């Protein structure tokens, strides 16, 4: 395997473990912690909210640091911090300590996962689109691997001891980053700027461009819809008269559909530009919302159609987001620009569950929610087309940054 291949698959493994230990595992600890510590579910989920907020707020400085200094120190230290926080979690006895742990996990997440590995690919690997697709393919299996693994660890070891095991696993990316990331660039140019220039010129320029905000609207709509379906899919479909077994089966199809979309992209669409790929895929999101509205009455077969379209679209759009930033906004300053995008996307991610619940309370059913999601994702599709066109108009149709 070539040196770039080793780098790509090591970063992919880091994504798999990082998302699995620092994000997806959380849900499995809620019930045993409630039972042993007597905390409320609001107390427990409040820590997750703190972690997500810290991740969003830290995304820009982490991205800027990597653009300026490279990924080696920050991502190695971030993985070590993640392991230390998981270990500290196993000793918590008060909600305050738990919140401090999750603030640290939020910082570790911003420093190791999110879009930073994609920045490394865009700066150091010629075929960065295929590299990013490969990382997303492996990283997308985090929930598939870590839900059953974490549950097995809790059942056989107890929740505190299970966290020791997860902390040990999180040290694997730390070793990989310490060995493989030394000397790599954090941005395409490798250019250094003054220490006080926290908003370096590439980020400033990107924030002034309509293309940035067009992409933010598109991916914000995608994030809102995905989060809304994730947290409200079961009550929404129950309201439409479907049985729990059919609902669970349909929801379980979304993950494999994402995987199919990413595999198809690696096999057949790796040479497509992010602009062309995005233009082809963004209409699938409003189509998926329309299918959810109309196909639920057909039971599991109808839901399977929705799950396939929704999962495939979401899986490919995740790759479009990672590659489109470099292609449309430029690879120079990728870390800081993607950090700013993550900060913007934090709003729809955190607002979706509450906003959908409020809309349900107001209208008394999920019909209004589905029409809202159709309109919102349709707006996102239009915004992507405008963003993809703006760069081409500005530089005469060039495809590469």
C-alpha cells in the first residue's frame, strides 16, 4: 500500500473510532447512569448539549490552528484528550463533573473528527475526493460498530469499566496521528499568517461570498431534516398508523442506504466534481421528504423506498459537503472555512428536535412538519445550485481551486 493509502485508511480508522467513542456511545450510557446515579434524563442529555456547543465553538480555532501549524500536534493531543475524558467520565459522581467531562469531549471532537481529516486529504493527497469518500465510507460505520460493541461492554463489564475500554480504543487514533501526521500540511498552500490573524484572509474572503452562505443553507437544511427524522421518525410514523416493527425496520435501512450511496460514488463517481454531484443529488432530499409524506400509507415497502432515497442522498451529500468546500470555496484555509461551516450548522442540528416538537404542538400532527421539511430541503437544493454557479461565474468556469 502506498504512503497516501496508509494515511487515508489510518485517518478513516481514526474517524471510525473517534465518532464511535466520543459521540455514538453516549446513548448507551443514559439508562445505566440513570439507574445508578439517580440523575434525570435532562441532566444527562444536558451534558451532550454542552459537548455539541463546545465542538461548534471550537471548530474555527481548531481549523485555523491546523491551517497555520499542521495537524500533527492538535490531532494527537485531541485524541489523547478524548481518551482522558472518557476515563474521567468513568469516575464522575456529580452532574457538574459530568458537564466538565463533556466540555472536554466536545473540544476533543473538534480537534480530531469533524472536517479536519478532510482538510488533511485536500492539502496532501492529489486525489483528495476519493480519499475523502473512503474516509466517510469507513467513518459512516461508527454507529454500526459501536452501538453493539458498547452495549456488549456495558452488559459484561458495567458502564464505568466499559468507559475504560472505550478510552483505550481512543488511544489508537492518538498513536496513528503521532506517527503519521508529522510534517503534513494543514492547508493546500502551507502558508503561515500572523498569530493575531485568527480570521485569516481565506476565511474572511469565504464569509463574504454568497457561495459560502448558499452552501450553509443547503447543508443546514440537510442537517435539520436528518436530525428531525432521526429524533421524530418513530412518533411521526406511529402517528400515521404504522407498527413499531415496520418503523424500526425502515429506519434501520437508512444506514445501509448511506453506505450504498458512498460505495457507488467511490466506484463510479470519483471523477465527478462536487458541483456536478451536488446538482444531481440535492433534489433527492425534498423528494425523500415527499416520499415520507406520501408512501407511509403503503407500509414497509413504501417506507423502504423513502429510506433508500433519503439514506443515499444523505450519504452522498456528506461527501459533497467535505469536497465542495475545497472545490467551490478553495482549498486554501480549508480547516478554518470548514470550521466556520460547522459552527453555522450547529444551529440547525441543535434546533431541529425542539423546533419539530413545537410545530407538532402547534398543529397537532406531523403533516405540517413534513411540508415544512419539503420546502426547507427544496430551498437547500436551490441554494446549492446558486453556490455552485457563483464560483464558476467568478473565475470563468474553472473547476479546481
